[in-house]
């Protein structure tokens, strides 16, 4: 098709390719995609350091960002999430879009001094977010 | 309505500013502090914000628990997957009272019986005892090259013991290498902790002889400070981390400890391996 393409024919071709890239943009992932963010804090900031001996630093992490429309494979979201998205886009925008929330956690080990002077080592469930999901 | 909206916004911002303390963000706005709302860690800490603990723990006990913490968790506080123990709570208690009695009879040699009183109020009903040890710290001057054989007499006085003969724990250790000695008292304490006894009164004494010079008779056991009582517990509450659920292995504490037996294990200097996991155990 090389011959078929002449200089004047390039115009509409360029337009088409431009529309094509515009078309695909809607499927790209949002710039601020839903993902895990760090938030390192020390227990002294919360005035807990006279009770909590360890750890010195605690990073509970958090999830923030927009959920892409095609969430299925990347976030382990249930089909309900896509249904909710369609409702928001096509039927009723008062229904909120799916939210970016933690989907998996890890425990935290804490060493504390008890009021009676005894010392306790305890492991608490779900204290650090390790994965985000759209729900 | 604009004016009232403005007033309510101002009210809200003042309200937020006044609540600069993070704790008020955790407490329900209706003021009543429903305990179910806060996980135990935050509940406990929200009750204590800003205060300092009434009683400070013994520095050696704190050193030992910090070593234990480093063994079980990373710097960020995440429990290490390599650990194979089943407990998610370890509590160390220092005796709230200790007195030495004159030796009741010559049989126990010149060493006085030591009375120890432990208050276990901090143990919750959801915490089930898996293992318990008396932890002795040896002072450095005790280091000597000779092997020492000790017999430990340990009697639980209150709650009234069931009249059993005091358990004996013949065991030997060389003083120079060990900084801590652990005496397993699980079989003694298990029924007491299970029956929600929270005040344990026991008396302990060591009778030691040097193997190379038994003619010297017993000698004074250089135990620098009264022992601590360590409880290894499984907290069954929902907020506690249950690693063993992922192992799908059911673990039962020793069902029938031999009557009156009190096992003792000298613990190496590092005290890092608080519990040796036998090599042959295959992790699933």
C-alpha cells in the first residue's frame, strides 16, 4: 500500500491515528492510580513512647488513588466493582465510584510496659496495610 | 441558611482544632467510651496517654524482653515468619514481694528458702498459658570454670498446693557461659492460670555442689536478683495475630507432664533462642 499513500492522503490518516490514541486514552490507568503509600510515624509523635518500648518506628501504610475502570485483573476486585462503576457512569452518578481501600494486612509485634511494671510482648492482627483493592 | 451553614462550619473547625490530640479521633463522638470500638492495644494506650508507667520494670528484665523482641520481630515490628512458636503473647512479671526465710532444716543446706509473690492480673481470660518459666539472672562474678550441679526445690504455697511433694529439678550447668537460667514451671502454673488464679506465692531454693570438689559441700548460689516469671500465652481474642492458623497444625500443650517434674534449661548468653525448635520438626 506504499503507493496508495500519497502526501495529500496523509491528512485524514493522521487525524484517524490521532482519534485512535484519544480513544485508547480512556483505557489507560489514571495518573494517580490506586496504590499503597507509606506513612512512617514514631510512637513518640503519638505520646505512646513511654509505654511502647518497641518498635520505634511504625509504618501502617494507606491506600490512595483513583480506581481504573477495568479493575478486574489488577486489584482482585469482585465483578460487583465493575457493576458499581457502570451504575455510576451510565445510570446514577449519585452512586459512588469504587473506592481504593486496603485489601490485605500484616500483623505488628509490640513490646509494652504495663501499669504494674510487667512487660508484655504481643502480636496484633491487621496493623499494617500490605495491598490495595478497589471496592 | 447560609448564616447557619457558616456557623456550623466554624463550629466544626473549632471542634477539630480542639481535638488536636489523636486520641479523641479514635473515641466515639457520643462521648461514651464503648470498649468494643477500640482494639485492646488502642484501648489500653488511650487510657494511658501521656502518663508514665507507675512501676518501672527491672532493667535486666527489659533487656531480656528486648532480646526476645528482636528474635521474633523485624525492626519495623513485623513478626518474623521464621519463628515456629505458637504463642502470640509473652508476659514477664517481676516478683512484687520477696523474702528469705532461714533454712527450715539442715536438709536444704545453708541456702535460705526464697519466697516469691507474683501478681498476674494483667493476664486476660482470652490468654491461654502454653509455657511458663522462672528466669534467673546470674551475675558475672558467678562465672567459674567448674561445672555446678544444682537441685532446685520449688513449692507453690498459694493458692494452697494440693499437698504434693515439692518438685525437684536436678540439672547441671557451667556458670561461665550462661547469663540466664530458665526453670520450666509450666506443669505447676498451668492449672492455676487456667483457674484464673492471679496471685501466685511460691518458695524456691537451690542446693548446689561443685562436681570437682563435692567435699566442699553446698555453696551459696550467686543469684544476683530475684527471678522473673515469664508466661508464654496464646491470646485467642480476634485482634491478636494467630500465625498457627496458617500452619493448619493443631498444637496441644504437654497433656500429661510427669507429676512434680520441673525441667530446667540453662540459656546461652545471647538468650536469643528463647525456645529451641527441634531440628527434626518439618515446617509445613
